[in-house]
């Protein structure tokens, strides 16, 4: 669970993802009781500095002065096989952007495979499955996402999708009618 907090902590720049997770996590202490909408994060500045520098010997605890503490209003939500940290907007009406990698991957594959069909590199789902090694059913489900409403694609790319939208929900029985897609996938409330 530490990786989940690390990925969304406002105290950590995105570059931290490039260092080994076990090294970076040692600089963080998190507390969550499993029920409240608040996560408490403590960061040792010296351990974080050492992790970013790649030198674990550089860490030196300097007591309370060395520790950054922050309570973050958030909750953990399970969506399919994924765990997401949902952080509410800071200001009324402000939408916090959280692109979901699995949804971005579905859109990218759908678009790429659609381009392959248009370019004549493949002839349909079966040849895409042979080329990629994916199951034909999986390929056909993803390929349907090439025909999603532009508003849905834009919202997913921007990270403005409904919090309960998973790749399974996105790829199951998607109607061709764009208005029906917006309704079924929960985009009309955004």
C-alpha cells in the first residue's frame, strides 16, 4: 500500500517514480485507519534526499526538524483490480485530474490497432490477436474503444473520467451511439 500513497503524495515530485520503490518508501511513513477520509504522511527530508541522490548513506536523522508532516484528505477506492487514491478538489467546482494508466492504455491500443486496420497492416481482430499475442475476444473489446465518443476519449486523456470507470467497464458491450456511451459509462454527470 505504500506505493499507492507515494504515487499520489503532493509532497513528492513525479521524478520519484524512477527510483526503486523500496528505497523511496523508506523515506515515507503513512498512517490510515482504513475508515476515515484522511491519510497522514510523514517524510524524512534526509532519507528522501538520499533516495533521490541514490546514496542511502547520505541519510541522517536530525529529529523533528528533519520530518515533514502532512494530513491529506483522501480515500482509497478499489476499482476492478486496481486501487486508486481519490483526492477531492481543493476549491468548489475544481476538478482534480487523475489519468488512469489502464484506461490510457486501452485508448492507445484501440487507436493503434484501428490505424493498423486502416493502413492495411492487419485485416481485423484475428490478425491483430496473432500480431500482438492477445486473445481475440480481448482484442475485439479493446478495438471497440476506437469508436468511443470524442468527449469520452478527451475526458479519459485529461483524467476527468468517473471514479468508478475501469477498463473492464469501458470495454464491455460499448454501444455505438455516443449519447448512450455517455450515459452508460457515467460521463453525463461530469
